C-alpha cells in the first residue's frame, strides 16, 4: 500500500524532477540572500562615492568656469576612450600577438574580462564562430582534465588503502594488483571517497591561489587580498575585469612573468572546475537526502501502512531485496509481474519467495563469474549499456569514479 501510494503520488513528479525543482528553489533563495547581503554591504559605499563625485564635479566646474553640460560631454568622451582600451598611463598594446593571445584565452575559457573587445564588424562575427568551437573544445579539455586528476587521486588513494590493509593484516604481504587478484578482500569495488577527493582538490586550489597571489602582489603591486580576489574571480571564470593581470607596458622579467601568469591561470581554472564538480556531487547528495526525508510525509495512508507493516512479524521480499541492493539493472531474470506486486503484510507468498531466491541465485552466479574472470562488478554491468546510459560530462565522470555516488551504494 505504501509503495503503490508513493508511485501514484510521484507519478507526475519523479525523483529527477523533484531534485531539479528543489535545487531551483534553493538557488533562488541563495540568490536572494546574496543580493540582500551585497546590497547591505555595497550600497552605502556606492551612495557615498556618488556624493563625493557630484561635489568634485561642481567644484571643478566652479573653479575653472566650465559649464556642467560641457564637462559632462567631455567625461562621456573619456568613458568611450576607456571602453576602447585607451588609458592615460602607458599600457601594453591590446591587439598585438601576445595581447590577442591573452584575449582568445579569456574567450575560450569563458573568463571574459572585458578589457579587450573587438571593435570591427568582421571581428565580432569571427568571435561568434571562434567562440562556438573554442568554448566547446575547452569544456571538453576541462572534462578530460577532471577525469585524469580523479584517476590519479584514485590510484594514489587506492595505494594508500592497500598499504593500510597490509599493515592491519587483511592483505597478504606478497599481494600485487592485477586482474587475477581484483576480487581480494576489501578491494572489491573499492572507490575513493568523494569527500576525500574534495578535500584534496580544495587544499590544492588554496595552495595554488596563495602562490599566484604572492606573485601578483610582488609584480602587479596589488595588496594580498586583492590578489586573492583576482585569483578566485579568474580561476572560477567569473572574470569581472576590475583587476586584470599583465596589462602594464613593461615588467621586470616580462617573458617569465607572462609564462607564469598563463600557467597559473590554466592550472587554476582546471583545478577550480574540478572542485566545483565535486562540490556539485555533494550538493546532489544533500538534495537526495532532503527528498528522502520529505518522501510520503504528506500522505497519512503511507504512515499508517508502514506502521502496520512494521508491527507485524512478516518477511517481505521487498525488504530483502533492498538489503542486498538489488536493482533492475543488475538482474536480467527479474519477473516483471512479481516485481510489480506489493504484499499486504500478512505473509509471504511462494511465488515471490521463489522469485527472490532466483534473483539471489543469479546475483551469486554473476559475482562468482566476475570474480573468477577478474572483472569488478561495475565493469560487467556497464558493458551491457550503451555509451550514453551512464551519462555524459563531468557529472557522469564523478558518478562513475567516486564511491558515494556509485550504483553499488
């Protein structure tokens, strides 16, 4: 009764749609809270700056006997010059090869500082075509970087896990990793923890940002907080453009600084991208937990049915299947009619007991066969699927490689 009620209630709104709507509501609340905080922090400063500017403008007009309309027209021309990249102090050329290379790097990485923009019609049209393929290729590069950094971390963490098992005596001293030994002990289906990966990536991102900030503080003359702010805005591809590195006309050891700036930005963007995807997995787990907590709380019939079933000393195949983490993807011999039925809680039927035993026997045979052939469980399951069944993109990479989001959990 509880299962059928849940299916009827969630028919128009499945788990994916519920997670999407819950995330949309949380993002809306997060945006509102952020807007409130930033408005409270920055609005007084903006009003004070506007007041100081109006006072300065009127004093300049009175002292030099210039009418306010003429002065405002001159300032508008100055704003147009700034938008075109013209500054009072000498700056590096914007559209020489190094400057253009810096520009296309900010385009394909979606940083988009905005300090350089094409002014011609041909340049704007070319940017549309160039950015279409460039951004797509860069996102693919970020995903491949994510896959390889997760593989590297998984290899290192698995080696540490094996060493810990050897010290505790759970693995033989002469154990070697390989297909024939993949089913030994606690290493069957082992995957790194998403929280450990998030911690490692977070430490690496902080270390990288601190090192880059030290360089910008020395070379650009910014204070350390502004340098940290620039690193986060750049590495996260927000790219406000209020602070932009490597824009002066000349630097000491200019070639070395440009190379270091490029390496820091490249590594920072890749690392923060990977960290963002790991955090998104954690957010998804929190959403699943919230949805599970809210499941069937609005339906009193489900509470009564579950309480009645809990008081009875009856064995149900559904509970047994849940304890063994059996899914429709892992058993090919599941009887659809049997799976669709739900017991009333009185006693178990012979038909469902037979089906449950068949499922357990099939799972056991499958595990024995995979262990004998040296394949982990998830590999054999995925070979029956097409290339897109496990998902694509960064989320699929994290789901396949981290423990808390795998299907075996």
